[in-house]
């Protein structure tokens, strides 16, 4: 998934075609005419495919952390390149135990030459992390790479092995050369993730809508393309060929301005478009975000099963 998820960024179009039903009164796509709101961006007509047993379409799933499940977890981790899976030596790692990247990190450390890093973090607690590698360290450098709403499960041993993802500058700058669409990496962010059903399997025929607290999507212009893109048959494709998720659930968005954003996942139940899940994040310019959406969950926080039973 490491390679194919980031490859989903390498797509060509920023808007779905007008013959897919996403049109305004002028007959053109809403994204090019300032159309705002979910009806301008969600137009899937195929029923979603996936296990939605955890969600009745109205009430969000309740998750209660079991007694004794929050512990100090000794993590033996590795910072890995998101595309190749290779260790990223001497990368920096920050962790926020309150899942809020706007404050001072609780952990500020650096990986060893082999990419290995040892940290202590709470289990069964939402947190965020960032990896980065300055180019002046003798390497090509890596983008600020964030993953938010991360939860590590309870371990009776008190220890765990985890991976911290890193997206290189080289990988991110390949996008303009390959697709002819410029990522404004000085002024905007990239967000990528997976749309999951209740079994954490990719949900098919879902669309992702990114908006602010007022329901407005990021502004789309010819000079600054915005779009959410999907896979077809395991390969990235344009929105005319694949306007919503395939069975892998993979999606990605480019040119997201800095600020607080809500990422919603919608599906068609045969009668209406239904909000299936949601998450939120704060975007910083020049950064890459990995942010998954879980069916039945409205805050993007999916607790492992080991956190939902009594751990005492």
C-alpha cells in the first residue's frame, strides 16, 4: 500500500466531468465556477460496497477505552520512506500526545543512522506525529510528513514495534514532472489516506469531500488545481475514469491551503448520499498528511480492539 497510496497523487484532473452529474445551472462543473457545499462535490451514483455493520447511518459508533488500557508503551520504531519502505537514517521525529500539532511536541528526537528510534508514548490514546529530514543533513531531505489521530494498541508486554512514515522531497517533486500539474509546495499541503469500512477494509464507491467549518471546499483555480483523486484497477487514474474509490479505498488531495479542515466520506445508499465517516486535521504549507477515514466514526479516531476491552 505504501507505493500505491502515494501514487494516487499522480493524477491528471482536478474536477469530475460534467456528464457525471456534478453541474451547476450553467452546465459547467461547480469547482470551476465557485460552487460550494457538499452537493457540488459528492455525486456518486453507485451504491457503496463494504461492511457497514458498525453504522446505522445515523448514530456514530461508540468507542470506550477499557479500564487499565492506557499505559506507557515502549516503542521500538523505524522511520521509513513512504514510497520505498527503506529506513530513513537520522530523520527527526516529533510526537504530540494530545493529537494537536499546533503545540509543543511531547517527544522531539532523532532516529539513528539505520532509521531506528526508541520512544515512550501512551497506548490507547490519540496522538499525532511528524517526521522530517532537512536537506542540509547531506541527504535529499524529506517533507514534513504528518499522521494524525494515531492510536497504538494495548500490549501486555508494555512494548511495541511501530513504523513512522516519511515522504521524501524527491518523491513529492516528481508530481509536477509526471502529470503537468503544479503542487504549490510553498503555500499548500497534500493529504492522502484510505476510506475504510467497519472491518478496516477499503470501501468501494465512496467520495471524499474536504471543507472548512463553514462547509466550503478549498478554492479551485486553473493556477492552483485542487482535487480528490482515486485508483482504478490498482493504478492511479483521472476522475473521468474513476470518480470515486475503488475497492482499495485509496484517495488523495493536492493543494490544500493551510488551516483547519474536515474530511468527510460519503456513499450512495441507493436513495441518497450518506455521510459514512469523518475526520479532521490542521494543514501546514509544504507538508504531506496521512489521514484515514473510518466508517461509523466522526472524528477519525479508530481504536484498536485491544483498547476496547478491560486490560486490568
